């Protein structure tokens, strides 16, 4: 129990550091929100006079010292208040939680698909270690894992959507469509999400493949596997009941760690496919220097990653009783 509390405290410290960076990074961008809204760099969004800009800076507290702004931000955050968007003139929480389900859908589907692909291909390669087939698969998965997610998305968009017309070019649903049932609506959503999900899954499946291949390869050399073979167990029991069951434990921790990478990839992929998730909203917020909206998006994404890692850590300790706290210093 003390070890669990220690881990939770470490994640709490991580969250505090993230909150500090979350506040500082948007303010490190050149200019200020109302200069950008008034047409800086030739991008005229809204025409504000100098008096109006000064009024809004005072209204939103941007004329105060940075330390005072940070204290106010911490106070609002402790009450669950993410502030109000400068540009959209709406509560940040409302804007984020309107887009959050789309991003969670992409991340969850991509994680499950990449995990499944890594399990199948990784186990296939592990059982054929040293053969030409295994070396070819290894090379292909390593190369695929090094390609950025947005580049994979562009390739799929050009070939499968623009070239072959098998998938829509952008969006999350067919515009102005009327659905006769919830199933038709769900099918349309899945149809539009297919390429973004496939993009994220392809970009991350290489990591799961390598972990399964190496972990399973180590398990196959254990003494209990030799004993299982000597007992004459069937290949199915040998592979899935004994080998894969023990090789799955490291995969639990890696899954939690991969959530962060998939979330980061989703931010870029959503902009490639014009998908209405947090990534697209973040692009809009960066364009207009919307500090509260950027802070809110960063916070939600950071908390999502931290919670995923914490759950994976706790689950790993629960499933593997050999992990015990080191009480001796």
C-alpha cells in the first residue's frame, strides 16, 4: 500500500509540473491573443482597435504580472474551471468536452487495433525466430514504426481516399445526412473514422510488435516452457496458455505508455483528415493564440495520459505478485 501511495504521489508531482508548463508554453508564443485577433501577420480574424485590445487585456487579466496570472489560474483550476475562450466566447470545458469523444474514439480504436496487430504479428515472428520470414517481418515493422503518423495519414489519404475513392476525404460524419436508425449513424461514423484509426494503428503497431516478439522470445527459453514441451502439450496450449500468458505482462505497461504516443499522433492526424477532435481544436486555438483553450486542451490530454499510465502500472502490480515494494534503502 505505501508503494502504491508513493506511485500516486509521483504522478501528482508530474501533474504539477505539467500544470506549470501548461500555463507557460502558450504565453511563450509571439504576440498576444488580441493582437492576433486584430490581424497580426496579415491574418485578419476580427478587427479590434487599440482601445478594444487594451480593454480585453484588462478584462481577461493579461495586464497583470505573470505570477498573479498563474495564481489565479491555479485557483480556477482547483475549482474545475478551465476558463473562457477568447475567440469562441464560450466556456473552455464546454468546447473541449464537445470534441473529446471524437478523439477518445480514435485513440481507443487505434490502441486496440495496434495492440491486436502487434500480438498476432509479434507472436507469429517469435515462433519463427531466425527464419527468413521473421527477418522480413521484423524489417517491415521497424520501417513502418519509424514513419511519422501524419505522413502515413497523407499517404493513405492520397491513395485510398483521393485516388481510389474508398473513404471520405475529411470529417467525422456525412454533412446534412439523415439517418433512419442509430446503426446507420454509427456505420457512417466508423466509415469516416476508418482512415484516421488505420493511420494511428499502423504508426504504433511496430512498437507492440517488437515488444511481443522480444518478450515472447524470452519466455520461450524458460525452463517451464521446456517442461511443457516435454509433457507433450498441444501447440495451442503451449503457445497461448503458457507462452503468451506470461509474455502479456510487459505488454500491459507498454500499452499505458503508448497511449501518450497515440494521443500525440492523433493531434496531427486529426488535422490531416480535418477530424473534429481535440487536435483540430488545438490548431484553431494556436492560430488565434487562445491561451485558456490551449491550456484546457493540454490539461485534458496530459491527464488522460497520466491516468492511462497509472492504471497500467497498478494493473501490472496486481497481475504480477512477484513485484513487491523495495522497503530497504
